[in-house]
C-alpha cells in the first residue's frame, strides 16, 4: 500500500502526533491499515465493523479508493 497517495482519500487523514502520523479514518484513531491487516487475517467486513468503530460505508469507500488508485 506504500505506493498509494492516501492524501487523495477523502476519508483519511494523517495527524502528526496521532498514532505517529499513521493514516487513520478521519476524526478517529482507527488506522486505515487495520482494515487490510484484518482482511489478511481472514476477518469479514461484518467482523471488522463489530470490532472497530467504522461503518460499512467507510470500509467500502477505502476499498474503492484503493481499487481506483491501483487501476489508474
């Protein structure tokens, strides 16, 4: 994911001093990378929603951003 320009993702933000500047869902402390780590570990969207304070729409928007970025 290092090649993605997360500054172009409207749902994400990197705030110096918050989680060492990691990209998080806007106005949260939830790292965007946690979504992908959980998918890699076999978690479903429903499990991620239950475990973290994110919505299906947020997850879908991040996935769509990644697909568009990698396709373009």
